[in-house]
């Protein structure tokens, strides 16, 4: 009985022969599906290289569906990235940070891009000959008035000289007195026109800060003597402006003086603002470091800055970066800014 029981146990442990037919059928179906997929893939590959004009509407549809499916599959694998152009997609705190970051960046750039009023007014420098020509054209009416006034002075003086040369003229003294008055008025008008022309040119070139008073013709009697004294002191200037050649040279020299004075004022203005520009440049570098922390920054500091940005605390983020740079400079290695992002007032990175 003992041997019989052992025989029964041995027989029960022997497995029946495995039926491989279901496995063969599954392998056959799998191989068939693989061949079908390969043929379909090859057909689609052939469609990609085929001439578009030879494709049917159905084939174009298949290619479009495949492209859309591939795009969706790629988008699922990629991390979601927000854009500053659509800040509403960010959290409320990060929107506050982004707004403050842009405002401070714009303010710092405004400091770097600031220009002197003379730079805005005159713009790019032009050759002296062109500046001279422009003033000559602009004052064309003034030259005509100056020539006519000078001609009137010459006529009035000639008339007075003729009267004084005549000995036996009826009412001679009265006519001489009237001619003298006309000469004085002509001299006053000539001086008034000369004054206005000179003051206008100097004011236009920036050599004088006083705006020229408007012309007063005829000249009031109370100003005739002062105008005559003005003309007596500027006889050489009058003769210079009456001649076309010397007038051009005189204006060209004034243009050169104005150009040198403007350049000196602009340089002084920029030199006085240099400390402010240095602070703005350093602030831009700090904003760029907060927006895109350097790779060498420890993970703890990066996480701290990231959390502060999510809470909308830009100032605390800047303070954290500044504190780390100071500690790093004092204890370890001097802070090296990321040279891959040049400090440029026109550089607009994604914060």
C-alpha cells in the first residue's frame, strides 16, 4: 500500500502534455497585426515623400490627422510653460511679482536711455555747411530787410549831404532838420533789424538763452538813441552780415561754437548722472539674476527665490540674492554674473 500510494503521487505530479495550438494561433495573429502596422506605416511614409499634387483628399486628411496626433503626444510629454504675454495664466502672487519686475526694469532702462534735452532737440549732428545753409535759408527774409534798411540809411544820408551842400535853398534849415530826423529813424530801424537777426540766430543755435524781442518798426522815439548806440558799436558786424561771403563764414563760426557748447553741456550732464546710471545698471543685473537665477546658485537659495516670486515678493527676492552674493564674496568665491545675458537696456528677457 505504501508503494501504491507513492506511485499514485508520482503519477499526479506528471503534467499532461501542453497544448501549443492556442499559443501558435496568438503568435500568428500578433505577427499578422505587426505586418499590417508595418505596411500602414510604410504607406504613410510613402505619402510623406509623395508629391502633394498627386495625393487624394483622403490621403491629405490622413496626413493631417497623423500630424495632429503627434503634436498632441509631444505636448503631453512637455512641461507646461507660461508666457508673460498671458499673465492671467499665472498665480495671483506671481502676477504681482511679474508686474513689479516689469515696472522696475522699465524704470532702470529709462535711466540708462535718458537723453539731454539738447540731444532730443537737435538730433543727430549735421555738417557745418548744411547747418549754415539752413540758417541762411531760414533768415532769407531777414537779409532782405537788412539790405533794404541799409539802403534807406544810405539814401537818407545822401539826401542830408545834398541839402547841406546847397547854400541858397528856401527853407534850408527846416529841410535839413527833417532829413536828419529821417536819417535817425532809418538808423534806428537798421539797428533794430540787425539786433533781431543776431539775437534770433544766437537763440536758435543755443548760444543765448534769451528769446529775441519782436521787431518794432517804426522804432519808438524813446528807443532811437539806444538803437543808434547799438549800431555804432556793431558797424563791423553789420558790414559782415551785408556781404554774402562774410555772412556765411560768420554763421558757420557761430554754428561751430554752438556745436562745441552743446557737446560740452551734454558731456557734463552725462558725467553728473553716471553714478545714477551705474546704480540702474546694477539693478538691471540683479533683476536678471532673479528672473533667471544662475546655475551655480545653490538649490536652497533657488527654492527660496522661487517661493518668494510665487508670493509676489520681488523686493525680498532681490534682498535674498544680494545677501547670498555678499556672503559668497566674503566667505567663498566672488560672485560672477551670468555673462550669457549682457546688461543691455534694450534686452528684454522673459522674467
